[in-house]
């Protein structure tokens, strides 16, 4: 597949051999391709969840150029797959690696935690930029006391292991929570955690305060719409123009549900005594499925395109914070890179990907490498439901745990275009100037007969 640079140059030199009467039409095509306002550059890095519960995914080596082509600079794994970490060495892509729920009871032991870090993190540094370890995923909402009682001790042991290896300033430790940790979420100012989880969450927030790591939340407006499509305005969940809601306690206006959900978490954190952004709240998953069962309202490629396109254009590229935290960096991770055909549950679970396993876009939202292409007039295709699973092996179990949406929490998903390669924002303009010069020369060349 040729890159944009190769494509533009090839186009220019081909013009040298064209009839003069064809040059005018080609100029128009060239103008549209190179400088069309559809290609919106975005300086903000894009972050994506890289799930692998599928049996037909491309090799990690093949994924590297795909990730670069959409301008993604941060990936989150649900394990510590060594093949992925090796493939992305020296690419500059940052990684969150994960230690699965099934390994919490073992890694609460400091010796086991140290062994895990030595086997799954230390060998890949600094070539692969591992910046965070997520210990467990949505542990507290499994309502399993034996599991939840191991969460914080495992986090502490992993952090201690990093300290013993002098890596604590390079790699942080956190865990991702389902939005179901909230007891109340409306209005946002009334956000509160479940009373039974408050003691555990207070201890975890103190850990974040001590270590400087973020409090991660998985938020999916899709599930609120799916549960009550007649009451929840679609425009409100898709970041489209709508009247929005007004929080009577703060007088803050919300024009989308995701911001309302995030600020409900901010309020819940404050209610436990953590004021003034003492702990940073960030979004580890959010997205929208492009396909679903008959009873899964809104799971269409059109809605997925709108949700993820607007999410990236308005929030990520716009670096927009919430009404309650307008200057906050939400560090949003979209779920997910690929459709995953071996995930259980309804059809939507297998269709959150930006891409199909063959690398083609699940639906078109218009990445051009450094940003998004406008999606207003683009057609979308229904994603394939096929996928595959992959597993990783290590001398110490990497801790794979499945990520993605569930009926209680929702999950993130993002789709993009394959084959569009990252270009610095100035490159298209330089290429255009070169093409114009070549075209001027073309007018003086003899016409072919």
C-alpha cells in the first residue's frame, strides 16, 4: 500500500505524461485530495484500547503501521502480551499493560508482584514505552468480596515492586472501574459511590493520592440509551446539538451524557473528601457498537460513527474538559481497535472496533493520520462480526482479562480508516506546491499522440 507521500508524488509525475486537455480536471482532483478541508489535522494524541479476544486478528507487527496511520500514540492492553510489546519497541507509542483479575490473589504477595514486573514490564523498557500498569479491571462491580479484597493489596505490591526496581517514576499503577460503582449519577453534582464500596474506594483514592496515579473509569453512554431509548435523547448521547440539561445545584449546563457521567464521578470523589482535583479522573474506556441484536437500540454504524467521530473531534482534538472541570485532561481511551469475534454476550460486544480484523474500517470516521476527516457526507459499512482470539504467554502469567462493554457498564469503541498514513500538518501543503510546479512544467512538454 502506498503512502500519501508516494501517492502525491506519483500523481505529479504521472501528469507529465498526460494530454493537456486532461490537466484541468486533474488539478481539481489534486486540490480535493491534498488540501480538502475534510482532512482536519488534530494535534492531540489519540488513545485506543487494544483488545485481542478474537482468532483472526492481524499480527502485532502488522498493527504497528495501522496504529501509526491513525495518529494513535497511546494503547491500552488487557494483558502484557510480549509479542505486542516487542512489536511496538522504538515506536514511541505509550502503553498501559494490565494484570488480570485472576492474578490478584497471587500478586498481592510482594514476591509474586516483583516476579510479574520483572517478567512483563522491566524487559521491555525503555524500548517500549510502558507508562502504566492497570491492576485488574472493574473488580469492585463483580460483587466478589474475595476478589475485591485482593485489589488494593495487589496494587500496593506492584507499586512496591516498581520502587524496588527504581521504575516508580516511569510507570504508574492504577485500576479501571465500571461506572456501576456509582449509587447515584444524576444530576452530576449528586454523584455518589455505592455505600458498600465507599470504604474500599476511599483506600484506593488514598493510594492514587500518594502515588500520583489517575482514577480510571469506564463510561458508556450507549448503555443508558439502550436501556431507555424513548426517554434518553439520541442527540444527547451522540454529542449532537440538543437542549441539554442544567444541574440545579451548580447551574452548570451539560450538552452530552459522557460529561454528565464524568462529573458525577468527580462529585463522588469529592464526597469522600478528595477536593480540588487531588486525584485525577480519566476515561479508560468509552465507545459505541456498530452492530447489535434486534433489541439493542442504537447499535448501528451511523451512530457509532457519530459518537466516536464527535468524541475525537470535539473532546480529544478540542482538548475539552467537563463543565465541572473545564481544564481537566480526560485522557480518553476509545474502545476498541478491532472487532473481537470471540467475545461472549450480545452481538454488540463483538462490534466495538474501529477496524475489522482485515484492517479495513468497521465504519468511516475519517482519520488522516494526524486527525479526523469530516464524516458529514461519508457512507459507512456494516462491520463484519467475525473476529478471533489471541493469547499471550510468559514465564509469569501476564494477567489477561477481557475488556469492553458490558450490560452494566458499557465500553469504549472507535473506528477509523486503514491505509491513511500519518503526515505532519505542513506536508500536504508542501506536496501541493511541488505538484503545482510539476504541472507548470507539464504545460511546456509536447503532447503524446
